[in-house]
């Protein structure tokens, strides 16, 4: 195998160009390319292009190292030396981007400082704690590797690659297990137009309240900035220019998002002496608040738009004619197609697309079952692995070969595994305030998502390789480069073989709605649950309240008025709403332009009133559901709580005064003492001590 075929070389070059083009289009969809700095675009581009290249490199590696002697039946293949260089470049670039470059550049963009020195110091200080934890874990692992294999230079390399693989595999197995169930179930649910509309209405109160909170937070920060601009003393000329730069975006309203009036008084006091740290903190909070507002405005616009479209589809059942009117900027590609007649458009949206969703849901369900089954039997009965049977061929019963069809099937399996893992990012609520927004994604969020994609792809692809027979994947360059270092110790070998079996835990938790049960017991949840916990719609801000909010937004009666104008379209009153008329779709009211928001106090009072109504209804419903044992338990608890406690009981657990009590405050922040002072643990408001 001295040189590869010309066809394989042309395919590899064409694949690289196609991947680059697709990544550029993806970046254009989520980021403003003209305003995003190059130090963010370059690492994000590489962090997306390299994992996609790895997905294509694995089938090429499998075909190149197969035992077949016929080059014509080998599919796309490359020489071993080219594969080794490709794996080195792809893996180590991905490793450096994931663990060093993207975290530093993300914090650099989120620092809020004006100078490069201030941004670099803030980025290093913010990543110091995280890197310190990583180094501590690496030190403990290094001791184990040295005790197992002795003091060798290769042990350090083995430790670094094994730890990165294990941490990525833990996260990937959990996310993939959730996505293997959530993705097919979402397709089945969305096949029903009425059920899809009901779920959107159930989500509307939560999104509406979150949007109000985002507007309130931004208004408070902008009012603080307005008070800061009015100050004439205690501010240097450089700080005045800095304040003007911060205030400049506030005077330019975003497209389609009218501004609400500023809050009259800010709850955060302005320090007597303005420092760089205070202004950087204010800049950082303002940037996050602005992007948070843009995020939920876009989310609310899409929710209202989708609810209106689904209602139009349901109203067109009688006439068999579907007309969305003039498409809005947030409409999908199918909704923007105007060459279809109203009748064919009705057939497409009301008949064809639901059937397509059901078909894909069934196909993805079978694929999920095959992935879970292959993970369970790969260590005990690898010959029963369905993925192995679909990719590897045994023409003479012994020698394994992978042809071009097997390579295509391998790409589809790896793509589906990665897709299910990445699709779970929208459901799992542990990522903070990070989100992907069309054309307005925050720089730090973009770096974080790119880092997660790069972190998960390599463990998932190698996990896929291990689902094949041992005689196939042990001959690959991928295994010689990465796999042999992972299984260098017995602990790594058993982890690689047995840990993927735990995919049953997140899969069963999602399938049987264990997250909802945990939320009902403990009052919080990890995963967003689409199940409707309250079918009546009352007491928890259910679909009835969401229906009213959407209808108010469509007809211009909302207190926010953030939805994108739906020009030339008609809004059907939602069924069962007070605003709906007896004529149904025959008495549709035109949507007028969304108006500006009312005063902030009115918006907050409405939110508080709505939350009080939910709490009252939920308490009333709980009292009605109390049975004999529940009432008896409440009476026993009230009796115990009414017992007078002795005076010495509260002081039983306190430390003596000579040891220093926890409630003795010295007027200083805890973060300003000890090691916290090294990592930016100073007062959050930026004040200095004189």
C-alpha cells in the first residue's frame, strides 16, 4: 500500500472543502461574521471542522486497514502514514482547542475590560480554578499510572489522553442516552398538530416570565449606567470615555425589539470611587443582559410564530386551503416557499409532514435500540452487535472487509450518535445562561458550544469503533494512536469496556420520565420535561394561560409587544379563548404592529399577580387532594412544630466565641481573604478600601 488511489485523494480533498463550506454556513447562521473578531472565528471554525473531519476519517481508516487484498473493493482508503499524520493533527488540535484555547478566548471575550492586558489577566484568573482542578485530578492519576507501569515518559502521554477520553465519554454517554430516547419521541409528538400546539402553549408562560425577568435585569443595569453618566466627580477622563462606550449600544434599539422605559432607580449603589474593575464588571453584566434579552425575545418570537402557524393549519382543515400570508423573517424555509398553491401547501403541512415525522421517528427508534443493544453486548457477545453486522462484511467467513457501502453506513451511525448527544444540550439545564441564537450568539457561548462539540466527538467516534469486532478496530491507525494508550492500565481497559453499559440509566430515566418524578419530589429538575404535569392547565401556568398570552401578543394586547410584526397575515383566535368568536376562522382579526412595552412596574406587578394566582390555585388543589393519611400527617407535624423548644437548643451546635463564630462578620467579603484573593475574590461591586 505505497500510495493511495487517485479517486481517494480527490474524495479527501473534496470532503475537506465541503466541510469548510458547511462550517462557514453554520457560523453565518449563528454568528454575525462582520462584527465577530477573528480571534473567536478562527478557533470556533477549527473546533467545528476538525470533529466533522474525524467523523469522515474513521470509515476511511477502517477501510484502509481491512484485511481485504483487492483495492477495488476497499472503498475510500489512504496510506497508513497519511492516516497517522491526519490523526495527530486532528486529535491534538482538537485537544488544545478544547482544554486551553477556547476556554481562554471565551473568558477573554467576556471579560469586559478595554485593554488587552486586562482581558488576558481576567481570562487567566477565571480559568485558574478550573485548570487547578484538572491538574489535581491529573496528579492523582499520574501516581496510579506510575505505580502500574513505572516511571516512563509514555506514561504521561497515556495519562493525558486517557483522562481526556474518560471525561468526554462520561459526558457523551449521558447525553447520548438521553438523546436516543428524546429525539424519536420528539418526532412522534410533533406529528400531531394539536398536541404540538398544546405543548407550545404550555411553554409560553415560562418563556414569557423569563423574558420579563431579562427585560427587568437589563433595565436596572441601564438605569445604573444612566446614573453613572450623570456623575461629574470621582471619574477620570479615561473612565468617562469607557462609560460612553458602554452606553453607546443602549441608544441603538435592536431591530424589531422596542425598548421598555428604564427603571427609575437602580437597586445597586454606585461606589464613591470608580475603578477599572467596577466598570469591567458593569460592562460584562450589560453584555450578558443584552444577549439574554435578545435570546428570549427571539425565543418568544419563534414560539408565537409557530403557535400562529399551527393554528392556521388547524383552521384550514375544513377548506383544505392553507395560506400563511406574507412570510415573516423568523419563518422556516418551507413556510417561505410561495410557489405552492394553497391546496398543495395544505397537503404538505397537514398530511405529508406528519407522516414523514412518524416514519423518521420509527427509523430513529430502531436506530436507538440498535445502538443501546450494541453497547450492551460489545464486551460479552460482540458477534451479536447490530452495528458490527451492518458495517463489516465477512465474504469468506474469516477475513473482514469494509467496502464503500459499509463506510456510508458507518458515517450514518457515527452521525446519529453525535446528533443525539448534541440534541440533548437544549434539554439539560446545567449550562447556565449559554444558548445559540440566530445571528446573535454571544461570543463566550459560541466558544463553549464549539468546545463541547470538539470534546464529545473523539470519545464517541472511538466508542463506535469498539462496537465492531476486535480483529477490525485493533488494526486501525486510530486504535494504535489513541486506543492503546487508553487501555494501557487495567482500570482504563475495564472503563472502556464496561462504562458504556451505563447508557441504560439516562435512557430509562428519559423513557419513564424519572426526571419529572425527581422534580415533583425535590422541587427541581435537571432536564426540561415536555410532559404536561397538570392537564387542567390551572395552578402552574399551564396551556390555558399560555394560550391567552399568545393570543394577546398576536392581537397587540401584550404588555411586552416583542413579537416580530406578522404583516399581511391573519391571526386566528385560539380555540376556547375568550377572544375567539363563534365564526372561527371566518372572523379573523388582522394583526396590528406590536406596540411598545408599558412601564416596568406594571409589567412586574402583572408577573407577581400571575405567580400569586398560580400559587393560590396550586395550594387549593393540593388541599383538595389531601386524603386521610395526608391530613393526619399534617396534624402531627403541626403538633410537633408547636412544641416550645428549650433556650439551650439553638446554641448547641455553635462554636465558642474564643474559636470565632461564623456569624461574627468583620465587614469584609470572605472572598477577599486567603486564596480567594488570588483568583479575583474581591468585592463584586468593585469598591476599594481606603
